[in-house]
């Protein structure tokens, strides 16, 4: 059972480039979300989804897009990378809104 | 909006001793869940312990236990018989039970060092 799988683990982008961070889970979880982790700030919610076809913004959504065409996949798109988006990104999933979240391994993104 | 505060950026403990990490939160809700996550140098987020707000009994998982004070909005983590493998960043997190898709709100984290 793979759990939550994120790819890539590391990425360097130039300012203005776009890319997609992939996230897949095999636990049939309805709830999926993306967080970014910055030093001294904990994890902050970017976007989340409560099921296929349903997404909503979190605390820091600007510069990011998401879609949820299947239960398993929840990709995060950076539209035009900026140095302020240098961070570690985590995808998470959970069975319900009241249960603990399972996290992927994280993606360290550097924008130069 | 809910907030979670961890007032100890860094803590250290001697191997085999006990350490307590502090967490306070602010909410107007009565039904919610609290979690402690551990993040070792591998970066993986690992659930340590979970507490339902409606339960008066403090949660326990082996060497890890919490002191949940609902009225004081306090949720501390006690690690007994500390081991070198406990060294990690620890995050306290809050999750509302009131609406669907509720987010996890994290504290800033406490970096725990375990000295041999």
C-alpha cells in the first residue's frame, strides 16, 4: 500500500517557468489538500478538495491552481514561478473531515 | 479563524528523560480534533497522537501522551523515556469537526533535540 505519493522530490525552476507537482493516493480518500512549509511558519494550506470535481482555496492560494478529475489524483500547478514560492510542498489525504491526514514525502522546490 | 501557537521553537532533552512540548490554540468551536505530528530529517510527516475534543480522557500512545485542557485551550505533548529517534520537529495541529473539508491548522513547530 503506497499511501500518498508525491513527485518530484526535488525541483529547481527559473522565475516565470510553470510546472505541476503530482500527488496520488491509493487509500480511496475523499479529502486531499496541498500545504507549503516555510521556516518558522508551520504548514499553510494552499488548496483542498473534498471529492472529485470539487476544489476550494486555502490560506495561500495565489499563484497556484488545482484540479481533481479523479479520487486518486490531485495535482498542483504553479502558473508562473516566483522566488516567493520557494518552499517545501506537501500533499495530504484523509478519509473524512475529522480524521488525521496522511502526508506525502514532500517536494522541495527552489525558484531562482 | 483558528490559530495554533507553539511557544517553544527549540527544546532539548537527555536520552531516557521526559520532555513536554507546549501547544495552545484559539477557537470558538466546541467540536474539533487535535493532533501532534513528528517531522524527522527525512521530511516525512508522521502522526504521533490524536485527541478528540469531546473526550475528557487524555490520549496515550506508548511513550507519548497528551495533557488536554479544553477550557484553557492547551494541548501539550509529553514524551517519556526519550530516545535518539525522537529527535525531530514536532507540530501541533487543529482540525474543526464542524464543516466538511476542514483544514488542518498548524503551529510553528518545536525542534526537539535528544542528547545522548
